[in-house]
């Protein structure tokens, strides 16, 4: 079974959303993990926006990438430039992928404007995740 690790800065939004979608689209064909360069806890708006799309990430935890240093991954996906720049060397033959998604946690405005940003980023990550699974887990 393939192993996928998604890395972001704080493992609170983008990587959590990606973990949820990758797991959904892999449908049992991969083990999916997410971690951060730091840990900020799982963002409540990320949980809410995923719930709107029928995916429950409320049980996810915010993990530090050091927890996975000894695991062998097939794929490592960084979902922000900061994580890519700070990503340590993983002693594996993992294929590395990168996409710099906007950080919805930095959105400002009314609650509805902030949630609109979360939904927009969620849509981008959903498309990326679906395409990633289709292209890499055949």
C-alpha cells in the first residue's frame, strides 16, 4: 500500500484538507498522513468547510513532521512554499510534489468572507487531490 505525507507550515488547514480529500479519493488504496513544520492545532473553519462537503476531519490531529521521520513514504506533498523551503531530508525514495495553495487562515473580513476563502481553497485542494490520486495510484 502506498504512503502519502502532506506537509504544511502548521498542519492546521491546507494539509488537513488535503489529507481528508486524498484519503477520500484513495478509497483505501493509500495510507495518508499530514504534518507541519510546526503544530497549530486543526483549524475549526477547516473542519467546518470539509463537513459542508461531507468529509469529517474533526478527529484529525496536528502533527509535527518529526513524528514521521522514520517512516518510508512513496509521496511527499508540500502544500505551501514555507513547508517546501523548510522540509527536511526524508531518508526515503519518496517522490516529492509541491503546490502553493493560498492560506485561508490568513483571510480577513466578515465571517462569511472568511468562509468564502476557506471554500475557495477547499475547492482547489479537492481538485488537486482528485487529480493526484488518479495520476499516481493506478
